[in-house]
C-alpha cells in the first residue's frame, strides 16, 4: 500500500515540477540576497558580502541539481535508466537477443495474423447494422427422409409476410446470371434476384438512388436494376450520373435505380447487379422452394419465438395455396415442414469458423512453444549471470531492483518481438488471403485494426511475463553466499536448478507432439481426399465456362438448343479439343435441384406415399457431357443430340441410384421414371459413375441427369436450360490461347454471347479441397515450427548441461568412465525429457484432436499410426538433438578441465 | 542520498527543519538563520543540502509551501508544517531522544 501512495505522490510531482522548478531560481536568489544583506548589515563591504554569501551557500548549480533530483518523478527516471540499462545488457548478448526477438516475432506475428482473420471472419462477419437480429429462414421436411433443409417459395413469402408477428422484414433471394449487351462488349455477370424485403432486412442504404420499390416487383412494370459498387466502377467508371440510365439485360431495357456502397456485401455472394424478384400471385403454388429466405427479427424477439410464430403459420400456408401441378396436396402435408431457422452469422461463417478456430488454437500452441523456447534462453542467460546478479546484490542492489531490471529486459524483448510480429502479421495477412480457401467469407477485407493491435500488445506483454517470470523468481533473490562461494558459472549444477529448464523442455516436446499429431491427421485427411475418385478424370484438362442465351435474344427453345449444339460443334473443331459438351451446371457446383422420383411398376414410389421417398439430386446434361468430363458410362449410353432434338423422354442416372433402386446398373437401363405423377414416363437410357457432387468429404449423392431440353417437365410444356456450362477437354485447358479460340467459335454462332466464370474443372476440384489444404498448410507450418523449436530446446538443454558439468565429466573420465558411457549419460537425460514430453503430449492430443473431428476424413482423431509415428519421430529427433552436444562430453580432456578450475 | 558537510549530523537535517518550522511558517533563509541561532552558531546549515531537503519533505507531504510577501515586501516561498509533518516531527523527536540517550549512555559508561 505504501508504494502505491508513494507512486501517486511522485506522479503529482511530475505535474507540479514545472512550477517548483521555476520557483527554485527565485528562491535561491532570495536566499542569497538575504544573506548578502545580513553580511552588509554586519559591516562587510558589498563585494565581500556577496563572496561570503556564495561561499556559504556552496555551489548554486549543484544545489539546483540536487533539488531538482528531489523533484523529478523518481520512478520514471529510474525506469528510463533501467530501460537504457536493459537495452545495453541485451546488446551485449546479440546472439541471444536476436534469436529471442525473432522467435517471439514469429510466434506473435503468426498468432496476430490468424487472430485478425478469426476476428474479421468468425467474430464479426456480417457488415450489417444489428446483424445479430438477422436469421436464415428455412425449413426441415420433418416427415421426409432428408437431412438437407429446404428453402423458401413465393407462396411462403406471401403468407409469412402477411401473417407473421415476429419479423421486422422478410425477404427471399436467388442467384441468376445476366447477359449485358448494348455496350462495347457483351458480357455475362453474376446477379441476384431479391424480393422486396431483402435489402431492407440487411439494412444497408444505397450510396446512390434507392432500394427497389414495391412497384418494381410487379410483373409488367418497367424493369429496374441496382448496381454493386464494383460493377459501377468497372463498367461505368463510377459515374455519379448513372441513375436513370438504361441498360440492356437479357436483351430487355432496365433502368438503373440505385448503386450500393463499396462496403456492401451480400452474404458470401459475389453479385455485380441486383434485380427485383417478381412473383405472379396467380401462379404461386405449394412447392417451388427455390429461394433463400432471410429475415430481420423485431427487437427483443428470439429465434425460438420466431420459429414458433412460423410453425403456427405453416398450416395456413399449406391450406391457402393450390398444390403443385401433378402433386397431391397430401404429399406436402406429409412432408410436414417445420422451421429450421439459424442465425445468419452461423450460416455465413459455416464450417470456416471451426477450421479457423482449429488454426487459431494451433498457432496459439506454436506461440506457447516459442515462449517456452525464449524462457529457456532467458534461463540459460540468467544462469550465466548468476555471478553478476549475486555480486550486484552483494554491492547493495535491492532484490526488487534486480527483479525490475530483469522484467524490463524481458518486456523490451517482448515488445520488440511484438512490434516485429505485427509487421510480420501485416505481411502474413497478404499471404493468408492468397492461401486461404474462398469458402472463408470476407477474407479479402480483414485488416489490422486497433483491436488487433491491442491483441498483439497484450500478447507481447503476456509472452514477456510468461517467459520472464521463471528466471526472475529463480534469480532475483539469489543467495549471494551460495553463488559467490560457488566460484563462478562453471560450478557444479544442482538438480534443483535444472528443474525449471527440464520442465520447459518437456512442455515444448509435449506441445510439439500435439501439433505434429494434428498435422499428421490433416495429412492423412488430405491423402484420403486425394484418393477419392471425384467421378471425373484429369480435371485440369477440362476447360469450363458459362454461356447463357437469354429469352430476349432468342425466344424459341429449339433454336437455342441448335445454337448450343452449333457452338459445341465449332468448339469441337478447335485443334487439340478431344471432347466438348454442356450441362446445366458443372459438377460440384452449388445448389442442384432436388426432389423425389417415381419408378414405373413400383407403386410404393407413387405420389401417394412419395413423402417418405428419398430425395434425389437433379442435374441437366447435353450430349456427350460425361465423355467430356471423363465420367464412365457404366451401362447403356449417354444422352445424344437426337434425344435433345427430338425431345425424347429420356434420363441417365448415377450408379449408386441404379444399385439402390434396381440392384444392378444393367437392370436399370430401359426402366422408366418420372418426376411427378402426371408427367410422361422417361426412359433410363444409361447409368454413369458416381460424382462427388457435394464435395469429396460427403458421400456421392444419387443423381438423376435429365436432358437440357425436355417436354412436360413439372407441367411446363418445354423446359430448357438457357444458361449452361460448357466443358471442353483439351491439354491446353486454362490457356488464354484456347479461350480466345473458343470465344471466336462462339462469335461465329452469335456475336452477342459472352463467356462467364471461366475456369477449369481442376479449379473446381481444388476448391472443394481448399479448406482442407489451408488447414493442412497452417498446421504443417505450426507443426514444423514446433518440431524445430522442440529439437532446439533439447539440444540447448543438453549442450548447456554438458558445458556446466565439464568438471564433473573430467573427474569421471579421470576415474575411468568410458567416452561412450559419458555420452550415454547425456543422451539418456535428453531421452527421458523427450519421453515424458511425448507421453504428456500424447495424452493431451487424445483430448484435443477430438475438437478437430469435423475437419478429418478417412482417419480417426486417435489414429494409432499417426500417434505412434509422431512419438517415434520426436524421440528420434530428441536422440539426435541430445547426442550432438553429448559427443562433446566424450571429448572433454580431464587434465585440462581439472587444471582449469 | 544526503551529502553532508559534516557540520550537521547525518540524518538530522530533516528533523531540524521540521523543528524550525514548528512555531511558524518560514522561508528557506529564515530556516537556516533559525537553526544557526538556536544552536548558537554551532550548526551551520549548508544551503546545498537545505533546498533538496525542503523539496523532499514537501514531496513527502510533511511540509507545504506557498509564495508570500515578506515584511520588507519581497516575494519568498514560505514553508509550513502539515498535519502529517507534525506527527513526523513528534515521531522523529522521540526517536532522536531514544537514540541520543542510548549514545550518551554508551559514551558515559566507564571501562570495566
């Protein structure tokens, strides 16, 4: 308590010292004048009086200086001196200082970089006001055999909007592609169609113009479009007078009514334009849940209350709307939809959150290892300085003062390491942004901010305390007699003095064990994923690109088909192209259609009971698509040009579906299926290999491949895929040369068509593994660092132990100990530490790797092979790391060491 | 810390200053005069140590200073005892008496 009061006083001294300082001059002058006056009064000559007065006073400058010393805030002054002292001490040991600072900088930098990402992506991912009130509106078909939630329909939006009591806003949206023409070059861009409540729910006002008005959502009204900032800058050069301008989208004039601000993001989507979603009330039915729902809760309303509210409304919805054409209402009733709302944040962050926390934990462990390493260095240094410390305390330095100096030295190390670490983090973030998978939302936007800098500062201070406290506790109060008597640093080492360092080495090995096991599990996961045949072959030689022919451009479906086939023919003629076709979407793409199918001659699959039938994936393919992407045809044949041109009712199914329903792929060919009870039967003409459409970690889904042009599909007279993905197999895939040849081939068919989302199937494949690769790289980096530091820790420990025990070694040698025996003694020491560390680390890993279970594939979190290999590897490295310095023990010359003492 | 010229016993300057201020507030020169006068010119206060001592005592809040005008209308800094200064004075006096008695007893002892 007393020192607190004292500090306050001194602090006040800082404030008051200016005033006192000034007074000091006046005061001394006054004093001298009084003295002179007294002397004169006593009869002295003025000159003599002045001389005597100054003489008696005794050095004006010195008096001022020592008075000032009393004024100065002593603590601060001492601290400054200590800091200077500390820096000098560190500069005297440049090797130690550089290694310590670099180790810390690496640890702090990596942790800061990953924390920045975690903060930006997981903690704070939604750039919307009151984002915690935003939820995803979706449902479970609790009466159906499906694990996947289904989304929203126009009919649901209408009923929910009218009846709900818990939403402030409710909107639905879906993805679209839009052809922009009329400018210099035709272009195809990604866009979103949004219903009226969507933008108000997000709550981000446009930078220019307005949101969509109710009138924009009415069919037949003039078409409106809102631009996103990127599109506005790219295509319009950020022209502020862009509002009201007309632009041709899908060959129809649209008026630009708004521009969203630069910071606006639509969840994890990357649209360039927003279009109003339009529902015709007369056409709304049950089913058609093709839109994503998003809602903003009223203030104070919980997710559960909202779910209860909608659960109340769902029966009204089921009753109010006509059933889907060809499907009995009872199917929908039996599906028994219930709300499955989740916070928007969870939905956006998704699995990226878990992955990032694992990476964060990993890097945190690496930082801990780095701290242990520096603590070890500091300990070694402190051992070497015991003599100095003891001498100083013998000369009267107080224990607290020595402790303060040691602490300051560590703080200097910690803060310098931290500053360097922040610089590293800054660079590391750039690296992370290129390394990390696209599935991590908003990664491009994360940046260092005050909160992150604060985090780095706290981290630096904490690290300094962690690695700094042990030596302080051990050495500030070194009993001087004890040390001085020991005649310097080469005196014998007591067991007790080694305990802290042994503990640190065990800690390092243990943590390294945890990290290496985690890395090993990720490597196994990666290998297991690479081993999964994705269902297509040599994806890197498959060029893919989207191409859409809007109704405004060409209305007649058959003509669109002929254009698509024409493009296919022209592209096939390009040199080096071995196969080309198109499909509704490329494999592994988002959001395929899903529904049940009915099988001819299987009444149990009829609509009356179809509510209990499993859900199948629907995709749409053109002729020869499977040959182009390299999916084997297991039985029968692919869809052909003739099937499409003659509108034949055919289908292809995946092998797992064929086995499930027909037992055998061969048996499936010739069978007939349909999507509703009123549709024509469609003949299965072929069975193809399974494709891991949901990603390699998920089982391959059962898929029905319909032709891109069909009659009477879900009651529509003709269904056509106007937007298709072309897949072009060529060794030149991915090259600009091939692309420009493809573009000119497209141009010969129509000059108004543009390619969009150009990439290769290999990119799609890599993206499906991006999360795993990223985690793997991060874990491997941390694991490698841990391995290096752990090995270094053991090496340093043994080397130091050897150097301290040279005298003992000399005596042992003199008494006849063999060289091999001496080496063995030190190697055993290292091995004991390693084994204890491995056992402790293994035990910790058993608990910790369970946390990363969801990231693993094809391996158990407790894979004995990995545990065993890592343990063996660590012990092996520990052996080498102890043997290298132990050899020196064998080479000790007994005569010299004994004489040297 | 205190560098003595030998004319005042080490450690007693603070006590003397506090004692000098016991009756009334005084300026620095007045304090030296008062001490010299009371000690019948035996104790010479070195100003080089007086002012650091004053500042130290002020920092410890045993005394408190303010600028005032002297009787011949000069500006001077006057020091006065604070409440904790009076307590400190009593404590130091008691301590001094104990010590001096002990020292005297030692000095008065006859060799056996």
